[in-house]
């Protein structure tokens, strides 16, 4: 199965958390956390449509200014999600600058910001460059079962964790994975190309079977320009369980956090999970409301994930990357 999601840690295992996710069949991209992103190319930043911020500690939110600077002067609509108080923090960031000349802009950058909380009310606001990023309150969002975004190509779900402040963990889920049988395309005389993305999008939307799909033939003479969606769906596509990626940072190892993490990332193909401290530093990890490497690996095992990627290592362990990874993977294998 060719994976749909292609995640990359922008700053590696020791730098600020920022997980950039590209898609196989679509140009827009997502990001989980917004630490320093100076190493992320502007062209990649401009592809972002959604940014999911776990909490507003500096190492998870310092990249907001670069994001804003790159996107200014563009017609963009960017959705941001965070924990309680996140809208206030975005407003404070924007309020730190003078916007007296934005009336001259011909483009309109819009930031739509939503907050998720396990118990307190959800909030929703937007900021537009043409109004000098004046805060505009929107109707409260609906996040049933913690689902922040539910689109045909992907779903993002969240859970609130305790880091002595609310901190969000996330799962990125593909509702269904659609693969193309290349041999069946060839048997039917069809040529691979961008039209297959349109076919997959129509299947994910649940379009009717008779919907015409424009196709490309290897030898087009005398061939119809379109074929019914149902015919193509049933003959050239395979349908499998979708891909799932988990993202967990900054959480104390408590029963409540463990239950929420396991429920959120259960069965994930890959889990990105913080492992700042060695196993011998359990007391320090608890005092700073973080996980040890072994605790991270154990949580991945209990959740039944296929692979863990430990990261967000403490800089105090520079040079001990193999030890941190080793402790996480040892616990992961032992508890499976």
C-alpha cells in the first residue's frame, strides 16, 4: 500500500516540535505544532491549510510569526486549532504589530481559529488582514467525539491531556485507502494520470455510481471521454483500511492521560510521541509533566500501534539519541 500521508519532523528529534504532513494525491498540507520553522521552505508553508497546535509554550508556537510573515500578501484561508485560551494568544501575537497600511493590500489573508476543550465551551474566531486582524467572533464550532476536521480525504481527532495546562494530542486518519490496480488500468487501455485523483475524490465523497469521470486512454481513437464512477471504482481501485498517524507531546504519565492517549491513537500505523527523558529520570519527568522514553514506548505498545517515532528529546541528552530511542523501543517491544 502506498501511504497517503507523508509526515516529516521539521526540526528532527531535538528541535522544536513541528510535524509537516504532505499527501500523496493532493497539494494542500497540514502541520502539527508550530515550533521554529525557519528550515521549512516558504513554498511548503504556503501549501498549509490546517495547523494543529498542542499548546502555546514557546517551543510549540514560536513559528507563528514566520508563518504569518510568509502568508501575508496572499489570498489564503488558514485554519488553526488549539486548546482553551488559544484564540487569545493568536490575538496577542497579531496585536504585537502595526497594521496601518493593510488597507492597501489587494489580497486577504484569513486566519480562522478554533479552541477545543474536554469540558469548557468551544470557541471560534477569525482574523482578516483587511480589517487589521481585528478579532471577529464566530459561532461555536461542533467537535463531536473530538473530531476537529472531517473531510473526504482525512480526519483529525484530538484529546486533551494534562501538562499542568491543557495540551492537545492528535490523530490523523484516512477514512479509506484507495489504491489503483495498474495492471487493470492497462488491461482496459486506460492511462495513469491526474484523472485518477478526481476518481478517488469522487469515491470518497460518495458520489453516485453513474457520475461521469473523465478518463485518459492509451489509444483514444473511438473511445468515450468519460466512464461511470461505479464501473471504475469496482474494477480499477482497491479499497483498504485507511492510514493513521498519532501525535503526542508534553503530557505527564498519569492514568487519565494514558487512557486518553491509548484511545486516541489505538491501532495507528505510526505514532510520533515525546520522549524527553531517560528512564532513570522518572521523577524529573513527572515534575515537569513529561514522559520518559520507556513510558512513551509503553503507551505505544498498549495502544497497539505498528511503529513509534520517539522525539522531542531534551537538549540535556544531546549525544544520547541512541540511548533514548533504545529505551523507548525496548519498552515498546516488551509490552506488545
